């Protein structure tokens, strides 16, 4: 724990400069974009003028008219600046391939057919391998892990956001967006980082087939461990090469620190930094934290409960959850997040922290909420001096499954602090305070979830309806006639993943198959 380091802005800046890649900027180089359409128009405007590079990283690319316009502009720049411009688009392999007729891949084929020098890369998580890869259908395979980063580098401009490149994120799904203008060192940093991921991903060809560029290793075949080692070494060597303490810390009023999270490679720079920040904020500071999919890690929950700062949390209301009114199992996801928020709310009450920690739900007619990030106002200040922005929702998936990227901005510039405060206020003004009465509403009743349980030998599957992990163990042991204390029963998925906390358990789809293991039992995964 580094609590004593963060008594003021200077101390946190010194620590960050010594520990992470650091980029001093002028405050007027940073633009806070407040609305989805501002994000889209900025993206279109920058791409239409690009001469040197267009590098886009997203979970996926949508298939609507706005996305087509974006691709057309990139095509135009590729044609007009073919000898000088570098174009790379990095998406997740599973999410980017979703759709039998229209998909992210088919959207980008005209670009590749016209301009073979452009690169479209599809990152495939090495966690999805063996028999699990064969059994899981589309969409369900995305549960294992995704590329979740959102980065746009256009010439020497960088946009960091939590928004995907899709129509809804350009219209009525609220997120956060920061544009850093004319900062070549930062743009070059992300350029190199993106190159590593692109080069170690599947390559999309103009016929809509994909190939992997190496034979010595592979993301999901026998040589997966070699692939993970190669990816980890390249990322860590590259990232650490940018860490050099700048002795002129106090000569700049604004700094940017990029972070990254690559769980398949056991790289947890972002989640560890986030926890350290929460751990170390002094008493009487104010923390605002937003997460579109509120499912904080146990470590972060503990840090919040132990903190002395005042904390305000913002999450999606069920009607502004991105899965609201979805079809299939997805329609239950808002209720899952209600269960998670209630569990957190109960912990606050149990620890008598209701006056210090307050939770709000974002409610806005005809909008969904996807915003994420942190704002910190230090003691004696009225405006935030630090913000964290990027793709992470600060939850289990962000730490254990998905690739994430964020930046930390610290500033002592009044104008930028005012703009960050405006952003924070505009998001929280739609927040409605959570209270006991909310969870008593009939429409907020938490349903039972159904699972299929089996034992080590997997000779039979038995359905179990439950609300939490302990109830699953208790009912599962009774039905399978397993004679063991549920405290010693392990709940395991088919790929060997151990499910040991309710937060992750509640993210599993209904009808998931789980294996109950008694002490000493182990499963063999493919």
C-alpha cells in the first residue's frame, strides 16, 4: 500500500513519473468531448485530414451508415495518401467476426481490396483454446476474453475512450472521450503498442479469410504457451522502455500516464494502479467513480471500504444498461447487475459507510450508459485534479479476461480542471441515489438463475436454481449426493476456471454447466 505518497498532486505526479511511461502536455492540448456525436464528428474530421497514420483499436466496428461513412473516409485517405499514410485497424477476433452476412470483417473488405497496404488485425485471446473453443458457440465464446481497448491514433492526435466504433456509441449511448491534440510522443507510444498487438494477431485478407503470420507459435493451438510468452515479453519490454523518471516534473502543469491490462499474459498494470490510487487518496478527498457495468473486483471493493475519502459511484440503471430489452439470455443481464449492486450496497450498510460512500444509477430516457472512469478531487480543492479514462469497467472481466487500456491525467491547470468537473457533473446529474426502497420495488426483484451441475465424472447433469454461489453448492451437493462441507467444495468451469466469488458467478449465463469438486479432486482440461 502506498497511501502516504498521495497527500497532494505533486506527490502522486512524482510517483507516477517514476513508475509509468509519462508524457507532459499543455492543458490546451486536451479536449474533453462530452457527447457521443462530438466523438463521432471529431473522429470523422480527424480521419478526413489524416496524412501520416490512422490507427483504430476497438472491440468491434458496427455495420450502420455512420460506420460506412467512417470506412469510406479511411478508404479515401488510403487512396489519396497511399505512399505516406499508415492504416491499421485492430479488433477482437470473436466479436469482430460476429454476423453471418454483415460483420466488422465484411465492412472492412473494400478497404483491403482497394489498398492492400492497409492492415486489419483480429486479436484472438489465448484463453480460448482446446475443446472449449470447439464447444462454445458465437457470443458465448466471447465470455472467455476479448480485446476491449478503445484507442484512436490519427496523425499526432490520440483519442482515448470507452466507446466502440458503432452507431449506438455515436448517438445515444453515453461514454467518455478525451482527445489529446498534436502530441507526437504519446501518439508514437500508442503506435508502437498497437503494432505489437496487430503483428501478433490474425490478419484479415481481402477474401474475408484470416491467417496467422507465425508458425513457431499460435494463439490457440499446441504452442499457446509460447505465444503467451512472446506477447508478454514484447509488451513488457516495450512498455518499460518508456519509463524514465523526468526530473522536471514540477515544470509542467499536466501529465498523461498510459496503462495497460493483458490478463492472458498476467499483465495487470492498470488494475494495480487503479487500486493503488484508491488506496492512497487522503482523507477528505473526493472520489467519483463510474462504471457502465458495475461489478468491481473484490480488491477494489475492499479498497473503497477502507478508504477515508468521500466516494460517489455511478452505474447504469437497468433501463440504461446496454443489454436492456435484449433477446435470449442477455435480457437477464440488467437483473444480474442489480444483484451485484445490491450486494455492494449491503456491504456498505454492513460496514456503516452509507454517509461516506453513495451509489447512484444513471437514468435517462432513450439512452444507455456506458461511461467509465475516475475523477479525484484532493483536500482543499473544489475541482478534480486527476482522472482515469479508458476501456476498463474496473470489474472481474477487466482484471481476469479482457485486454484494457487507459490513461491517467493529472493537472493543476484551472481551465482543464473546470472542463473535467463539467464532464463529471454532466454524467452524475442523471444519477439517482440508491436506497433500501429501490431494491424493494417489484420490478427490481432479483430472479433465480438456473445452472446445470455435475461432478468429477460428468455422468449426469442436474438443474439447480439459485441466487448465489453458496446456494449453488448447497443444492448441487444435495442433488449429486456429494458428502462434503460446502466450504471445501470447488466450483469449476469446463476450461478449469475456478469460480470462487459471487461477483464472477453472477456473470455466468443461465444454464451454464459447472462442475462441483470435492477436496482432492481435479479435472483435466483440453
